[in-house]
C-alpha cells in the first residue's frame, strides 16, 4: 500500500504496530488519514483506536481500517473499511475521498 500511495503522490509515514503509530503521530506533522490494520503485534488496531480517541490532538484524524478480518465492519470511530485482499481502485478512491 505504501508503494502504491507514494506512486500516486501521497506522502506517507509507516509504523509496525499501534504503539509505534501513536509515537509517529505525536512526533510528526498531523496526517490527513491513518490506514490501520487490526491485527498487529505489541498494540493491535482496536487498542490503537482507543488510545487515539483519548488523545485530543489525535482524536479527529480519520482512520480507514484495512483488514482481512471479516468482523471488522462495525468498528466504531472509523471513516472507512477496506477488506484484504486490497482492491487498489477502492483504496485510492477511499484515500482520495478522506484526504480531500
């Protein structure tokens, strides 16, 4: 996904897990969107969402969940859900819509 988005001209930052992602968000310029997997080591995506929501500086950053987990659709606090395997056209459409 990172390569696809970079090729489309989006500036990206990567994190290996939710804890690392929170650190990146707190130390960097505010992103237009977070693409989030639910299944991650250290801190999973659901815990990341809880922590992000508690941080007033991060709470309103839109999140798009990208996951193979079939039960991910009803996740509260996400702007969009993309199922794996990823449909590139859908990914780009969602990113374009949420990033403006």
